[in-house]
C-alpha cells in the first residue's frame, strides 16, 4: 500500500461508526461474543466500524479480549 | 458517525439471565454478604493480574518501564475496584461479570497511560510538524513531486475547511503524534468528544481533496 491509499484510508469515515461512548458502553458484551466465536461484527456493525477506526478503543478491545482469553486458559 | 442522540439498534433488548459464576460474584459482593471482604480481596487480586497483563501487553509501545509500569498497574486495579463497587448496580448480566469488571481496569490503564504521556511529551502542542506525514503514511521518496502537491492541498484544506478546534485536534494527533487519550487528559475532554472532532475533520478533509481531484469520490455510500 502506498502513501496515497494510506492517507485515503485514514480520511475515509464510516457513517455506521457509533463513536467511543457507545462502543465503550457495550465493549464487554461485544468482547464476550467475540471470545465465544459468535458473529459480533454482524450483530454490532457500528461498534465493529468504530473499533476499526479508533486506535484507543481498538486497543481497549484487544486488551479486554486478551484478558478474557487469558482467563479461559 | 451516528449522532449521540440518535437511537441505534445496537443495544441489547433485555438483560440476559445471569450465568452461575456471575450470580456468585453479585451475591458475594452484596453489601449484606458476610464474605464481601474476601470477595473484594479476590476481585482486587484478579484486577491486579489483568492490569499487569495489560501494561505488559502495551509495554513495548509505552515510554514507561520497570517499577513505574507496575505502579501504574496497581493504581489502575485500585481505581477499577472503586468504579466496579460503585457501579455494580448497573451490571445487567449481558456479559460475564468478570468481563464487565475487567473492562474497568482496561479503561483505567488507558487513562493512566494517557496522563503519563505529558510527563515527558517531547512535542509542543502548538506547532504543526508536517514533516512527519510522509513517513506516517508511507509516501515513497521516488514519488515526492506528486505527494508534495497532495500534502500542500491537504494543508490548505486543514487551514480553510476545519474549525479551530478540529484543526487543533488534527494537528496534535495526526501531525504531532500525540496519543488521543493524552489529548483527552490535556484538554480535560472525553475520548468521545475528541474522536468526534477528528472524525468530522477527516470527513471534511477527504471531501475537500476529492472535490479538487486529489482523491477519488467515495462511491461506497459512506462519507
């Protein structure tokens, strides 16, 4: 991927994006679905869109998922 | 982005039935339970373990090391425990109790890492470092003539299309590489508010670049 497409991808926004507040409000529900192998992205497309675009919320998602998966082992 | 005041169909319809382990936690943490102190101690121990795991996971990307990182984890666990006991009435059983509880400690780690950034920021908030941009987006030196033109157009759009607040957020996060959570702490704002400003800035800048032929028009139905 060259710089042109990377910039384009960064500037592109998704109107389904629910924003940080709602994504974080429901993060535990979303993470449990992902950990269970359920289609979380289909059930909550606006949260999925947000987690793809928002670095800090994506980081929290990865952290919570790692915590839950760590407890399972 | 979905406006905050618009209902979206991404909320659970009803509270789910509690799983056995979550029910045990709620019972043990009830103020009338004789075993509450023991349950709190056990929960705290779990939160410390999760916090330490999380700072270790993020560690390579943080400018925090050693005992300071461990202190941050302990503080995050202590603050998370306070938040959990204060909000336990809001737990509706839509996830496992531990997943809900761990969310608080992950959030505390994020907030503390964001505040820690300003101990040694290394970037002035009021200067725009446009020289970072080619590296950030991977522009190739061989095509410099083309991307210089694109970045000049982007600079003009930043000056003319954005509000002062959107411009400040864009400059801090995109040009100066200030972490979003650090900016939240510095501006005493919320992650949602800063993200919304950056979201609107991205949308405006892309529209301006597309209108001037630098980027293709979006045909996906998304702005």
